[in-house]
C-alpha cells in the first residue's frame, strides 16, 4: 500500500464520519420538530420509531452508516478487481 492510498483512505474515513455526524444532527433536528406532531413513525413498515430528537438522530446516523459502509465496500470490491487487472 502506498502513502497516497493510505492518505486517500484516511480522507474517505473522515468524509464518512462527517456524513454520519451530519445525519445525526439533521435527524435530531427533524426529530425535535416532529416530536410535537405524533407519538411514533413506522419505518419501512417494520419498526415503530418514537419521534424524539435522540431516536430519530440515532436512526439517521445508522442509516448513514449503512449507506456509507455499502459505498465503501463497493469501492473496495471494485478496486480489488482493478488491481488484479493491472498486475
């Protein structure tokens, strides 16, 4: 692994962490506003989520983590095949 790859990974991890943190903050804001409107929201028809700022913030952060994790796993998978073609 070259120094440039290590620096690139660090940047992507920082970007992913920032995206998850922003998701939590926006989710907390939306949850705080929606807490006045109802008791709970059913997510994907499976789970009833209370409409509090912390609950919606955690849900948004977990959703962001799943999205960013899937994106990073896809890039890593594709890069592996790219590296095999070069060698």
